C-alpha cells in the first residue's frame, strides 16, 4: 500500500513539474513577443520621427535662406539647432529612454499574472 502511495506521489510530482515547465515556456514566449512588438513599434516611430525632423529641418532651411539671403548662414543655423537638440536629448537620455525602458522591462518580467 505504501508503494502505491509513493508511486502516485512521484507521478503527481512529475506531472506538476511538467506543467510548471510548460507554463514557464509559454510565459517566456509571451513576454518575448511583447518585447519584440515594442521594438518594432519603437523602430517604426523612430523612422517616422527622423523623417519629420528631416522635413522640418528642410523647411526651416528654406525659410531661413529667404530670411537671411544666404544658404550658408541658413544651413549653419539649422545645423546648430539640430546639434543643440541632440545635446539636450543626450542630456536627458536617462529620463527619456533608460528609466522608462528599465521600468517597462522590469514590470513585464517581474509581474506575476493573477490566476
């Protein structure tokens, strides 16, 4: 009788372990797909933002050329403005990029789904 109980206990433990392994695999797959979708969305938004910045810089260049009468001066002004924006973005990279990404990844991997 004890043999049967130990056998059932061992089989139950094996079944539970298989279930936990399968759940973990599904959980990792879900979280990986969420992260990849974030990466895809961020890539598309970054490309669109780069296009917008390029078009705005081009428009400012034409407007400043008409205002200053010099293509070289207008180009220098636009380039200086873009460098200043890049430096500001670099200065706030922790607030704008690092902290939100870290928070999102931590929330994604450390949150436990309520059952």
